[in-house]
């Protein structure tokens, strides 16, 4: 042992071990410090990434809101202009009711109704409100109102009626939603096919069923539409496509706002799409509302307001019991002698009478009587 203590190599070995231990210890400290620094940098990068994602999201949200604000302001003006034009056209129709110019006025009126529908749809997407009515209207009249807002209105066949009425607060929203569904049905089916509408009372409410003869939807399209209509997926303005597809997003927003539901997951008996609008009990009136009456002769374009009927017996749920089938809201009387004759100069008058019949029936469920004011429609 004494020999080892006197051996320089031994002490060199001890010194090397000590130095190695010190170096290893320092290396571990450096590595630990580097790991801590690396962790800090990773945390900083993660925070920066989160801040960047939040900034991008906030910027997108702000841009979306600015876009909606601009569009809402623009559509408010368009809605006002459409309403003013509607009043002018109706005054002209009232003044020239028996004049040949009536046909052209009715066509302009119908085009204006389509223009107003699109302006209302954009306003709804942007968070704007529709006007409101003062009085309830029959379900039949509200559907006729929706029918009058689409291009190919004569393809829509309402196969049934109902004694139920719709509360004034929900008329504008339901009418616009049904109009969008009818427009979709017309756009995605052959122009020579019909669009059938049935009204079916159900437990605690009523369903409006729309069947078309179109091409239907793929499973992917049905799933996407279902997510929109359920509120699971709300597309941004930039996701509506070019040209933008407003239909389902507008319907989804209206259903959330007014408290009804829409389902398009079924296939119609004709191979197209079956759309079901379910109106809950609280949107229906407790007494029946008669559809607009027809004039005794060729229909005048003057508005015919819907008048409440006498109270009918109510069910346990507070809804009126189904009454006997009511007569159509408007009738166009065409002379029997014209049925088998070649077209004549009176064809324009017949066409005008048909369009006037539609307008008379839709007038009670169309544009709200109160002027449009932002936020004036309490939901």
C-alpha cells in the first residue's frame, strides 16, 4: 500500500478520476441546463403557435363579422327598396286591375318577390332580422306565400290543407325557410316535374312535407346538410361557395331562431329529396285561421287579408281539431270553351289571372306589415 502511495502513476490516476468526475458532473449540469432551456424554447414555441392560431382565428372572425356587417347593411337597403317597389306595384295593380298591362305588372311583382327573398336570405345569414307581422295566418297561406317567392311557382302543388294557423312572430321565418326548400326542390329537379307539398298534423305540432322528383342527394351531401340543419356545423361566409349556396345555412339559422326543425334525410317516393318542416305546438295558433278567400270572378290582384274564423273545438293539447277540407284559397275561372281550343289572344289574360290568383292567396302570408327595423323581431 505504501508503495502505491509513493507511485506517481497512482496519484495521476486518482487525479484523472477526480477530474473526470468533475467533468461528468459539470456535463450533467450543462445537459440539464440545456434540457431546461430546450423545454423553455419548446414552451415558448407552443405558446407562440397558440397565440398565432388565436390571432389568425380572431382575424378570420373579425373579417367574417365585418363582411356580415357590410352585407347586412347593404341588404337592409335592398329589403327597403324591395318593400317600396312592392307597394308601388300593388298600387298599379289596384289602379289597372282590368287593363292588359296587368300581366306585365304581375310578372314584375313576382320577380320582385324573388329579389326580396334573396335579400332576406342574405340578411339572415349576416345576423339581421326579418320584419314581423301583427296577425296570425293560416298554414296554407304561409305555404302559398313561400310558393310565390320562387321562380317556377306553378310547379308547386299543395295537396292538403289544415285548420291550423301560425303565430305572427314566426310567419316570416317559416315562409322564408319553406321558400328556400321549394327553390332547392325546383332547382334540382326537371322543369317538367311537380313539387308536392302536404300538411300533416303530428303529436304536439304539425309537419309540412315537401317531395320533389329530382336527383336526390348523396350520403355525403345528406350528412353535411344534417350537420348544418342540426346546428352542429355552421359554415363561414367564405365556405358558402362561388356562387354562394345560401339555402341550407339560411334554413338552419331560421330554424334555430324561430324554434322549428327541418330534416332532409329521407328520400321522396319519387326518388328525389323529402324535406320535412316540423312546427312545434307553440308556433301554432289555438284557433283556426281561414285561408284567404277567392273572389267570385277572375281574381283581382288586390290583397285579401286572412280573417280569423270562429273558434273550433280544441284537442287536449290545445290545438284545433281537424276540420273538413277547406276550399282552395283562390280559384281561377277559365271558360270551359277554351279547354279544347287553340291558344288565342286571351292567353295572356288567363296567365295573368293564374298569377293574380297566386298573389291573392299569398298576400296574407307574405311581407310583414311592420316596417323593417334591425332587432325589431324578438325571438
